[in-house]
C-alpha cells in the first residue's frame, strides 16, 4: 500500500510502497478514506516531540472496515468508522475510573516478538499513535475505532478523529464549561475552532477568539465566536480582561507555546480555569506568578478532549448532521497523499484550518 513515511526528523515525508500485516485477534484492517493533517503531526515531523523512526504519521481519519481478526465483535466488513489515537484497554485504573483517554496499556500494540503491523521484522516501520493514518490502510486494535452511521460524509468524519474531539472535548469534558460562562480561545486552527464550536454548544455567553491571522478570526465567528482579538495588533491579555471586566471564566490555549499558555492563565478572572490543549515542545517550561493561585485560578492540561470516543464521536456526528458542528467550514482544502508535505508546511503560517487528504 501507499503510505507517507517519516524516515528522518525535519525531512519531508516520502511516499512509499510498504506492507501491512493481516488482522490478528482483536485487530481491524481499515481502508482509509480521509485523513486530516493536524499540527501534532508537525510536532513529530520537526522533532519537537521525539518518536521512533521510520514511522508513518497521521492520526485524524475515517474509513471503511476491510477485514476483522479473531474475537472482533464490535465491527464487521463494510462498517464506517472514525479512528482515535486514545486506545483504551478497558480494565486498568484509568479506564475503570472513566478516564479512558489516559490509558497507557501496552497491550494495544503488538510486542517485539510479533510481526510488526507495518513493514516486517527485518525492516519494521513504527505505527504512529496506534494509527498511522497517512496510508491507504490502517491495521489497528479494535479499541481505536468508533462505528458511525453510513450517511455521514467520511471527509468531515475524519476531523472528528482528532481536532474536533480534542477541541469540543476540552470544553465540555475537561473544563466542563457551563451555560452563561465567558470563554477565550487562543489559536483558531482545527483544534481552536472546534473549542469555539464546543463553547457555543455548551452555551457560553461570550466566546472570544484570539489569533494573529485576520481570516482565521473571520472564520472563528462562523464557529460561534462573539468577539475577536488580533494578538498581532493588541495585547491579548489586556483586550480579553477589558472585554470581560476582569477576565474570562474559562480560557483555552490551542497553539502549543509557552507565551500563549501563560497568556491563557493571565486572562482569567478570579476562580477561572485555563486549559492547555496545545502541545508545548518537550523541555519547555511554563512560568506562572505564584500569588495568583490565591485567586483560585486554575491551570490544567487536556489530552484528546478527555474523550470517551465511542460515546462522543457518534454524538458529534449527530451534531454535524443537525447543523450544530461546523465541519464543512473546517476543511480548507482537500489534497492527495502525495501533497502531504504541503499540508504540513501550511500549518507554519496558520492560514489553513485543516487540509484533508482524500484517498482514492
Ligand atoms: N492535547 C491534545 O490532545 C491535542 C490534540 C490535537 C492537537 N493538539 C495540539 O493543539 C495545537 C493546535 O493544533 P491545530 O492543529 O489546531 O494547529 P494549527 O496550526 O492549525 O492552528 C494554530 C493557530 O494558532 C495561531 N497562532 C499561532 N501563533 C499564535 C500566537 N502567538 N497568538 C495567537 N494565535 C497564534 C495560528 O494562526 C493558527 O490559526 C497544536 O499544538 C497541536 O499539537 C493537542
Ligand atoms: Zn491531532
Ligand atoms: Zn486502560
């Protein structure tokens, strides 16, 4: 099959013909229909987050079940699915206390004694975050897929695989924004726009979008932003504090920078909560002014929107079909697998919401 392989950090992905294994017990072979290019792929491509190489990147996808291995009862050939990197075992402490997205059980991958899912024993290719979506097929554990209704368009479904689940989930699951609360979202990419959309669904009274690209701020209004701040022109902290008479109840950082994570904390009102969604590079420290904790301000992280994706994703599909999740506007362009490097490079300028790779 054709796949985009990262062989060396900071080098373009190469389009190669590689092999994949047959589905073993509890494994599913999915034919990839669409895969979004998320900023997290870029963090691994440019080495901000180290990963074993070579690897096939990609983790935001939807497709059709091609074959199932022994003991798979959840799906059958022909079912439409969205993938999620949050593979859950179902029996560890995190899973049993309802924190499925924090499960770290190694049993969801193949071990070193088995044939790898990608490549072969002599020349293995690492599977990226349980998925490796930049490939015509994905051989995955059955606990990385959510079954969806067949009338949901799969290009838009793919976005639910990461960006939407992460952004909406950060608002409704991690921060639990309540109706009437004020919200600021810093960074209006695929994740930030989804957080804005999530805040609108949650009933936030004011949703302030912060970005440096004017077109992104215009787009943010379509997703539910009531106010916008261009951080290139004004001090984002001052602007948000002024608009909300002292700061927001909830802020979300959806970029992955020290500076904007600190801004998220500083734009809170007393008792407010900042949620960092962005992947801040390994080794980077975030600094907060200690006395501000006396104001009961909170700073927390969010991993994949604290999801329970098999429950969440079909609900998000319904939201889209009802017109409440604006997935059509999230797709800036549809590209081919061969153009994956353009899709990654476009993330440096902030001009696109999402590039989506369409497979034939
Ligand atoms: N926590 C998780 O589970 C999780 C999941 C998915 C993605 N992420 C991370 O979320 C972040 C956002 O992902 P994305 O795909 O939406 O990225 P993106 O590149 O599409 O969007 C980033 C946006 O931030 C804007 N921006 C950049 N610098 C800015 C600044 N200083 N001030 C204001 N705006 C600025 C850009 O113009 C762009 O619109 C990334 O770090 C990604 O790795 C985290
Ligand atoms: Zn992602
Ligand atoms: Zn578990």
